């Protein structure tokens, strides 16, 4: 279940180090994905002493399981931005993401990073009559913003029945873990520190500084950056009321031919994304899609079969190499949260809610946060203001989140299920009734039983069984656990209780 990036680059650091003593620094950066490493890169280049704290291994979660498109084309998004926030906000969003492509290329050139970077055009296409007008509207919107997008009826992707598409020129793609090696080398050369297997459990403000707890040890710093995809601190900030998490399924395929240029995503559901990537010195097809909210059923019965069918439509002789799953966060108004974590916690910053476009937005976020730490103005900071209130005005999404949380925290707990251990088939998981209480049970292919308490340690929501990945997923805030109860994704900090 490893991504091709993790298989290609099993180790980011030549020498691993976990935090085993108290330290002090200028900036403590929590999270060793692309946002955390990019912040550390820029700050260490400015002479600040930084410490990156990663609870697992670097680039092993969302940043290491991405499609690795570096693009300002984030689906059909700019018509929505203009309608919701106005032309100027949409133009700023476009410009800062285009700047991020330039920034990433500059880092690659400055640090001499070999990461398979290449410029590619990017496309959103449709095979459905229902989305033709949406694509035409997106072309019109992007022309208002000044990008030379094109409306096409043919695209280089070798599939049939494409009705139309919008093309963004001069976007890019790369290998994110190879890129991370270059970032880490620069951070270490600039006297920064990087710690893996160093889980942060608490952050406390003490006078004018922060005390960050990592097990028995303390990191004392003037600033803290929370770069964890989804914040594990509930208050202040209350981001769990303003974001939800989504799952996407990914797979790579060996091709018999049909190597094509460009990066692609469709407009309709289920979402399907395609690009060519380098894997073991060969060109392979990288697909992703079938996204859905964590803890909710997928819109298709078998996402990997859907991806395989899509692969065969591109190359009928394609062969599955690997498959994996990734997770990302989405804000209620679809704009990331970048900047101050809370007005009540000065000098603490957050970057979250990238809605699957973290390769570019991680660079946008890093530049904004670094400017704020250094006391510089950033012309794009206001549109991502993390203390903004208007996301809560999305009444439909907010209502859905409150409904799901109420059901999972209160209502479901009073309803005992009818299923029993005896009724479970092999390779099946369910919440069952056992001696008057609820138990989460998975019976593996050999009939072995794994029992857990099906309550998320984060805020007490009842978990749901994901039959595709054999995981226990939280429908409220997106924490995920394997069938043995081991934590896979936060915001929970703890494993499940084993029964």
C-alpha cells in the first residue's frame, strides 16, 4: 500500500534522529510534510534556528501520497471564487499559485535538486453534457483573471468521448520525496534540526514563548507553526468546526505504450485524475480519484476497480503496480487556512485545508507564514486569513457537519446494532452488540478476530468501518485507524482501545 514516491525514495534523511532531549529554537515546526519542510527551508535560509517535529517519518502522509501536480488549476474553481469572493480575490489566488510554481523551480535550481521536475500543461475535461457549460464558464472566468487558458474539444489524453476541456499552460509535476531530500539537506546545512518519530502532544504558551511537549521533552521556541494537515489542537481556533477530511484512492500502472503529455482531472463524479510519472526509471500511469468524506461510504462500490477501468480506457494492456490511499482537509469555503492560529495565541501559525492541491499551496502558505514571522507584508495573506469567520456562513456544509457530529457523538451511541460476531463473514468488519455494549470487530480472511472500542479518542465520535481499506474511520473529524486500532491519521493523538 505504499505510494510510488515512498517506494522510489524509502528514506528522506541519511541519518534519522528523534528528539531525546530538551531544546530551544526560534521556530518549532510541527509536521514534516511539504509545508513544514518548506517553512523550515525559507526560515533557515534567513538565519533563524528551526526545529521540525514529525510524529512519524518525513513525507509519509499526505505529502508522500499525492499525485504531485504543481498547478494553479484546482479543478473548476475560478468561477466559484469570482462568484463567492469577487474578481480580485480570485486573481490573487491564481497569481500566488502561479508564483508558487516559479518559487518551487527556483528552489530546485538553487539547491540543485534532482526531482523529475518538468513543465506540463494541465487539463480539466468532461465526458458529460452536463459539465460542458461549467467548463465554458471556467474558461471565461480565467480569461477575466488574465491567464491564457484554452477551451478544447480534443486533449492529448488517449481516451474516447471527451466533449470539451480547459487547458492551463506551463504547469508542472515532480517527485515530492526527491524534492524533500533537497529541502532537508539545505535545512540541515543552515543549522536547522529535523526530528522524526517525535510526536507533539501539547503546546503551551508561557509568557512570550511556547513550550511544545514531545514525550518527556520540551521544545522552547518564540514561534510555532502547525503544519499537520489537520490541527490536533481543538481550542482556541475550533478548526474542527470549519473543516472536514476527505479520502482519495490512488494507483499506478505499467503501460504497454500510450505515453502522453499533460496532467488531467475530470469535472464530473467520480473524480478521476491522471498523469505520467517516473517509477524505477520507467514511465508509469498514475491515477487517483473516487474521493469522499472520511467516515462516509465511497460513491462507487470499489474505487480501485474504477481506477483500473480508467487505466484500461487509456491503455487496454496496462497492469496494476501498486495502490494506496491518501487524505486531505477541506475548509467550508474551499479556501485554505493560512496565518495566525488564533488571536489568543500570538506567534503561532497554521496552514491547513489545501483540498488536495498542497504541492502549490504548501509553497503559498510557507511564503505567507515566513513573511508574517519576519514582519514583512504579504499581499496574498488576507484571502487565506485563518481567523476569518465567513466559512461558518456556508450553512449547508456546516449543517451537515453538525448533523454528523450529533449523530456520531450522541444518537448512534444509544442504538445497539443487530450484528453479532457469529454473523460476521471472513474479511468483514462491523460494529456489533456484545454483552450490552458496542464493539468494533474485524474478522480477517482466516477468521481471526480483532476487537476495538469504536469511539474516536479525539472528541468521542462513533467510528465507521471502511471495507476498502480495512480501517476504522471517524466521520466527524477524519481520524483513521487500522483494524488493530493503530492510529493512521489524526487529529487524534492516540490509538483505539483494544478489547
